[in-house]
C-alpha cells in the first residue's frame, strides 16, 4: 500500500498544481494512440483476409483490355520444360473468363478444404475462382443447362481465356473433359500451368461433376494446334478421344501380301474421355509418305496385327487396343510416315509421325533375315538368330541403338550379343548374329534392325 500512495499523489499533483488543461491534452493523446492501434489492427486483419484483398473487377474498356483494379497480386513465375523449350509463365489474379465466346465475371472464393469445394456462385454468368490457385487456375461455373451445353460442345484446341487484374490475357487450349466425384482433389493440383473449369451443383461428395481442362499456351507459341502432331509413343487429343501410336510392324513375306507390296501395321491405343459413347465408324485413318501419297486402311492387313481392327461404339472411359493395317510399295523410301486420324463429323485431325527408311541409308542397303526365335528353358530370356547382308557399295555399320525388341510399349533389355557392337559388314558380305533379350510379357513382340521390323509370335 505504501508504494501505491505516491502514484495517486503524483496524479493529483499534476491536476492540482497545473490545472485541468494538461489533463485534457493527456486524455486526447491517449485516445489518439488507441485509435492508431485500432487502425493498425484493422490493416493487419485485412492483410491476412484473402477475400478483402480481392477488389471487384472493373469493366473491360473499349479496346478490349482490362483496367487494373487495384494493386495486383505478386506474380508466380514457373519454368516448364516441355522437352523442346523452357517456357517462363507469369500468372496473376483473374478478372474475366471467356469460354467459346461466352464471358463470365470472376469472383474470388475460398480455396478448397478437406471437405471439398462448393463455392457460392451468384448466377450462371459468374465464375468462382479458388483463391490463391494461380498455376492451375480452378474456376467453378453454375451447373445450368446453358453452361453444361457450353462445356460439352468444346472441341480440341478451342481457346479459353482469362483476363487478369494486371491487364494481361492468358490463353489456354481445351484439352479434355471428364466426370469426377465432387470429393476428387486431384483436379486442384498445381504441378503445371493450365485451367480447370468445374460445373458446381450438388454438394454431395459422391456426386459427379463435369470438369474441363485446358493447357496453357505461351504468348509466343506459333502452333495453336497443340497436341495434334505427335511422335510414336506419345498421346494425341482428338476432341473427346486420346490416341497413342504404340508400335509398327513391316510384313513383306506373308502369303497374303501381293507381289511388289508390303503390309505396314500400326498398333495403337484409343480412349474415350468424353461423357457420351463414340461411334468409331466416324474415324478416318490413312497413312501418308513424305511425297504426299495417301494409303487407305486395308482390311486384310488390319486382320494380321497384334490386335483386332477398331469397330463398334467406344463407351465413355473405355480404352481399346487396336491395329490399323496398310498396303504400301515394297520399295517405298520415305524418312517418315504420317499416320493421320481424322473425324468425319467435325474434320478434326491428328498425326503420328513414324520413322521409316531413308533412301540410300543403311536401312535401304541392308537385307535382314531372322532365322530362329527361341525362349530359354528357364523362361526368362529370348534368343534371336539371323543374318544381315550388305547390298550397298559402302560398308554397313550397325550399332546397338539400331537393334531393338519392343512389345506393348515396352523396350526389352538386351542381355548379350554375338558379335559385339558395332557390326561392320563389308559391301556384298553378310554376318550372322545371335542376340539374347529379356523375355517379353506378351504373346507377341516386335524385333527391329535398322528400322526393319519383324513380328515375333508364340512367346507365351
């Protein structure tokens, strides 16, 4: 108590000795300090509130650009290596979404939590953006008849654009469409630049939602037909179909092959990623050489492949392995063959580039014969024997990379070889060879020497 008395005395002393005016100033100063503290707290709360920092987007001006609406979000820079070039992508907050000519105003909504994502959407012309997802933009659209029809009529390559708060426009190409459960969280992944559009309706976790995905297109990209020209083994998107060329077979000495011709077979995988059955008769498949000659599908050749020819309907989500066969000249010299698949109902087309034989190259001056194919007693390896003859005027060099055994998209290991690589064959000479490979898991496999393929059957 003795220590408390001086404090009270001190206050009284200021009041009694200096009058009431200093006390008034002191009270004002205290109140001002409290006000400043409250203001600072409000600023801090706004800073950590994701919705408070998202202003209402301003309208698009007449020249088609977006007027920046307040300070932009700090950009996210991501380097994407697509195998041929590195694309630097800068992404920021979206303001307007355009899909097939239809425009939506973008409103920010909290990002998905453990229970899923059911954002509030004002109307069917508003899109809800999952706040903070700026690599793979995720936006929800009201599940109305108009919006569903809009997403279902998108075709491969159709543009989807986002106008951002910073005044730039991001362009994406429609890539796929699928039905996924409302509880699915994979669609929110942020591994690569893109856009995901979700029709938001029933909040039930078991309900299925229509989801559309788009691939990001860099601003300096010259080819807007992304994904339509691929290499053997890569997947191409043909609207609601995904097609992968898996392997080829060159058949010259079968009794079904007319004299002077050969059969060229393409094994492929096709999947329906749409929401409705697809009639496979709407597909047109041709083979093209580098001179522009087109070879039509040959029913007799197609029956000789590793799989059956494609026929009938392809149901949603169904995947089929099939073979397309063609009759080509036996002496055809073309560095690359283009396997072209198009839809007769829409005209969309993809092409798979297939390495063939170069005129005057090693493949042209070599004659390869396979004499025996035998599975080892322990069932773990396959022995192939044969001979290579040099029909040219220059020495023939065959390296290990020129010899390969494949099956169902798998390249099998080579255990041993005799003679050792490289094989050097003098003009007019021949050398025998003996190769031991890992035993293929399937019934058949493709053995290739200098791009000359041979089908090996009866392996299981």
